[in-house]
């Protein structure tokens, strides 16, 4: 008989059991479900809703169930629909009818919302930690390439030279925003919905704050209807994770380009590439490509969740069971990508000479010739036109700016003097961008030391959380 079978006259159709069950995927929540139940049962005893002795029996039973599930020894069945009812069934098998007291003052509706939040807050911290590790790998490359100059591109056309370190630091900034977003969303995830009951609260004199404190939440979700119907935190996560994978996908695209024979700017380590079954010479940047590809499913999970929620009336609706697979999948996908990216970045070989050669063979110092004339008091618009003429001349002559003689330069403007060769050298061009956030070496060094500080703040945030929550994990395993 089903846990809720009292008002039914027949068994459920087998296809209905199969179709409505979530145990196939929500068993991932088992340890969180038990953590929540341990806190709930302690609270029931403290509030004298059940006896201390019953609470003790239930707690010991739950601990046994947790161990059995962890060891893969528990039988989880579709007949019991989801992880919540499977755990309750295993508990009563273990301790008898007293196990049935556990669900006093609670519904699966607030229980599932709690489990989702417990799962997600761990996941957020894991991703933040991995993002910080990736930032460190990028920082290592930045530190090692403070003198590596490559063309900076706009429209994928060579534009102005930049330090490779500067390019790496752009990604550090992108991932820093990701960390900020995840940390900010943590505040909204880290609230306890337990006590909301099915939707309206409960008649028992429970203590919601006690449970919230036990589980290290920062507080409760106040309105009981909102507590069971809110999945904003899932949407927020899927959205923040979409930005993470979008950033990884953009970096992937650069790696794919840079490792092509056309660019030859980097070589990814053999350990992070794969070969071809037919062409013996091939070395493919599969990891980068696959991360770029997987951004599709991560965005899909976001759109799926938004669509599922859009027409739902308050409070819980079965549609909401669809919140889980996308969340799990997004977490695993992004976690996998981040775990690979840090070592892939760290081990890649940066081909400094090829980057420098690309800078020498282009007009990415043209803006500096215009700025030079502006410093001689020519209006920028006129200077732009003069340099345009110089570039056109060079293209026709198959030359670059630094190939021109002083007489050639003077043919375009009398203002140009011998110092122009120094001004147009790639190192000078880079170091001339000596403003906050510019590509001048000293400014990039500033960026690096600012980022280092923020990364260490992130790491101590992660550590504080882990120390707190490990206590919980020990209690439920
Ligand atoms: N398995 C359900 C879910 O994932 C748990 C909540 C079910 N509540 C209910 N009243 N049917 O959403």
C-alpha cells in the first residue's frame, strides 16, 4: 500500500507509477533529505511534539538508512515514487511504526524545496571553488607572460597589440563576475523553507528557526506559500551557470583558433587533446570544442525551467518535479568543464615568438602614429586621415609602418621625427596604454595583484562554508 493510499480504492496503474516517479533521479538528494529529517526530528522533540525517546529511535534509524543508501544496499523503488517516501519507507522498515512520526508537521512540498536548497548551496560552493582554481591557472599564465605581446583583435582583425597577460586577465575578470553572481545567489538559496508544510504552515507548534539554525541556513523563507512554490533560486542558478559556460565557451573558441596552424599561438598539452581515427597527423582540441558544444544543453536547461514555471499557480504543482534533472545536469556539466579547464590552461604552451611575429606583420601600431600627431597638436580626425593615407601607401608598397624611411614619413607629415621608430615599436605601443586597466605592463601587474587578493577572499569564503557544512555531513553519514 502507498504511503498516501488510504483514500484510494485501487492500485495505481503501473504506467502511472513509472511516469510520475522521480526516484530514478532524485536519489541524488538522499543525504540532503536525511540531513533535513535529522534536524526536523530533533526540533519535533525539542518542541515536545514527539517524545525524546521516539526522536532518538528515529534518528538512529535515519543514520542507518543513510549508511545503507550510501553503500548502495538500500532498495529504492518506483512504487515509493520519490526519495522522500523511499527514505520514510526504509526508516519504518528499520524502526517500525514510530518511523511514521517523522513526517509530523511536514509535507513533501517543503521537504523537496529544502533538499533542493541543500544540494544547491553545496553545488554553488563547489563551483565557486573551481572558478577560483581556474582563475589561478589564468593568473599563472598571466605572470609568465608579462612580456608576451600578441595582436589584440576586433572583428577578428588585428587591432592593437596587447600583452598576453592582459588577455588572460580579461578572463579572470569574467570569472570574477561569475563568482560574485554565485556568491550573491547563495544568500537567496540559503534560507529554510521547512515548516511551510504543504502550503499553509502547520497546526503543530514547530520552531522553524531552530531547524534553519541546525542546518546552517541564514534564516527561513517567510511566506509558506512562497516557500513551497518558489524555484527562482533554481532559475538563478541555471542562469548564472549559463554565463559561466558562455565564458568558458568563448575561451574555448580562442583556444581552438589559437591552436590552429593558421594562428599557431598556443599548443594545448597532449593530455588535453585527442586524435583522429583516420588521419594520423591530427591533434584535436576536443575538450575546448566539447565545452563550447555543451553550452547548448546548459542554456536549454535554463529555458526549460523558465518555461515549466511560467504558467504555474501558487503553490506546489507536480510540474515542479521537473526542476531537478536540469539542475543536476547543469551542475555536473559546468563542474566537469571547470575541472578540465584549470589544468588545460596551466599546461598550455604559449608560443611567444609566433605571437610577436604576428604583431610585427600588421598595422596594429597605426593608432599610435595618429596619437603621435595629436600630441603635435593635429586634431585627431586629421591625424586619422593622414595615417589612413600612410597605411594605404604601405599596403600598395607591401610594407609595414616600421619599414618606412623618415623621408617617407615626412612625405605625409612634417611633424614626424626620428623618435617615431621608438614610438611605433610594439613594446612602446603596449606600454603607452598606461591607464587604469590598460595593457601597459605595470597596469597589468596591478590587475594581477588586485585579482590575487580577491581570489584569496573567495577561497576563505569557501573554506568557512566547508568547515560549517562538514559538521552536518558527518552527522548524517
Ligand atoms: N517528488 C516530488 C518533487 O520532486 C516531491 C514533492 C511531491 N509532492 C506532492 N505533493 N506530490 O517535486
